[in-house]
C-alpha cells in the first residue's frame, strides 16, 4: 500500500494553488459591457430585461398596496432597482461569487436609468404606460406641485447613479479577477521561495 499524505494522519496535505477562472471573469465583464451598451443604444430600455423590470415594478406596487399611497406609488420604481441590487449583494457577500454580483449590479444600474426616463417624463406624461390610458403616471403623482420643477434634475441624478452602478459592477469584477490572479501568482512565488531555501539534514541523536 502506497503511503500518501491523506493516508497518514498528522501530515498536512500539500497546499493547492488558487484557481484562476479567466473565462468566468471575461464572460462577466462582457455581460456588463453589453448591458451598458444596450442601455445607451436603446434609451435605457434593455431588451428582455425591460420586461423583467416591468414585472418587478408592478409586483412592487402589488406588495405595497396596503401602505400609504405615496409608498405604494414609489414602491414600483424602488423594487425595480432594489431587486437586482439585493441579488448582487447576496451573491457578493453571502456566496462570495463576485463574477455574478458584478452583472447584477450593472442590471440595477440600467434599471435605474429606466426609472430616470420615467422621472423625466413626469411633466409631459408622453410615455405609453402598461395598462392603458386609465393608468396614472407614478412620478407625475410623486412630483405633483412644486417638486415637478425639479423633475429634470432628479432624473439626471438617477441616470448618473445608474451609470455609476454599471461602472461599479465592472470595477468590482476587474478588482476580484485581479485579486484572484495575484493570489495565484503569490502562491507560485512563495512555493518557489520554499524550494530555494537550504535543507538542513537531521542530526543523529546517538552520534
């Protein structure tokens, strides 16, 4: 029977080098770039995601239907951004899967840009809303009165923050990928250093 580290208790297993998931990081970064590009090219209406955002938006209204009207109206836009942002936090902190957290953060960013378009439309109410002509414009209600004068500034802030989340998602992925590669390089350097150290021969206590 061959003796191995696993079969001999008391002897620690040889340390394994960190795995570098290059393909995973590349795909994650490409997904973020595509989200940002699609959002910019289509005026913040990302295909497929726009439908998901709408579903989450309406779910937010439904869940908070019991609350005071201002909370119920705001809940749609809030849930639309908070859902992907919450998923990003879950994957980033709870599961330590930054490669997934980055695109989810970017999704929250493009969703917030979509909300910015809704905010900017409040003074004009030109957008075609889901549900027909009887649907009341959320942000026209929220900004009714003097706040309506600041709709453009609020929309600009939301749009800027949205782009910030997209950039933050890309920066997060780049940072994590760099850290993973640096850890692997550091491991190789330490192992090479160990191999270069002089080996002291054991002395015979009996002389």
